[in-house]
C-alpha cells in the first residue's frame, strides 16, 4: 500500500452509495487522483470540510487498487464565497470541468493547480469582473498546455504597426491585412468551422494581441494585472473562448450553463 501526503483541490465529486463520495483531486506532484471519501456525506465525518467541491487541503492518502482513500485531512481554503452566488458557482464549475478534462494522472500538474487556485480566489473575492477571469483562465490554460500563440507581429512580413490583425486560432499566428491574401488560413482543418460553431480566424487589434501575449507569458501572480479599452474587452473575451475550445476540440455543458446566466 502506498501512502502519500499532498496538497489537493477537489475538482469534481459524485455520490457513491448513501454515505460515500468519489472525488477527483488535483495534486501538485501526482496530478489528478480518484479518491474515495468514506462517510463524506455525513456532517459528523471528520474529513467533511476537505471533501467538498473546491476544497483545497493538505491530504494524507493511501492507495488501494485504482483508488486513494483519505487517512488525514487539513483544510487550507474552501472558497466559501463561491457557493453563495449561482453565477460564481457555475464559472468555478466550468473551470474545474476543463481542468478535469486536461489534467493527467501521475503528471506534475503544479502550474495548472496554481492556475486553478488563483482563479478560484479571484472568483470568490470577485477581484475582477467574472468574464475577465474566465477569459484569462482560458488563455493561460491553453498556454500551459503548449498552445502559446506567436503574435507580436505579422508572421509573413513581420510588420507590427497595423490597426488590426487576423489571428489564426489553430496555428496561433497573426497576419496583417496586406498579407492576408497571400496565406492560407486553416478553415478546412478546423472541425468546428464546417459545423458553424466557431470561426477559426478572429480579427483583433494590436492592443488585444498584447493583452493575449501578456496573459500567456506573465508570471501567475500578475495574471489579472492588465487593462484594455472599453471597446476591446468583447474581442478579448471572444478570442480567449475560441482559442481554448478549438484546441480542446470540444465544448462544455457547464460553460453553456454559465453563459445562459449572463444574458
Ligand atoms: Zn504582413
């Protein structure tokens, strides 16, 4: 039997019988783990505070078969404010869903765990508008997964003084208007395009490109420290969503639900 001690964040929970739960816990060193929480549905259970969705705890875990079992728990943060607001709750659920989709078991997922914790803190304290937090999460996660765009100048002529650029969402490169007709965009390579779900090319200003570059490359503790002109946020939000969903090649029910609450 293997015993480990790790800080872990509960990113999904489901019931197991009347008293127990199966949790998905994201840890720094061991990535995503399936954890059986015996008796977790009872308020008298000593591990109850650490077995709730979004709970971040120091955990003692013992492996038996395909699952880990909790031997010890000490809650660090529960992001309690998130539960009191359905919009915050649905955004946090989307973030955990995406991370559950991309995190691997056995991988070091330190950066993704830090990103999740930063975003949950930002949502719980609402230190920025929720749509800004979502956009930053989507871009930075795509970047952590290896999809950092190369966008400081036109990839054909290297020019960087145009008012607008065409961002190829799949290849992560930009083209200036005068070079636009000289290159082939990846319309036919993109599974979303034919279904009409997403356009793979977005028209964006240089300031939006700079904001995207900042979010993809800055240190995690500065992720939300940037601003844009009022008219540019919509474009930033739009690109960030397309960028992540096109690279993951899927949508999320929890994202659709969150968006249904906004409009
Ligand atoms: Zn050009």
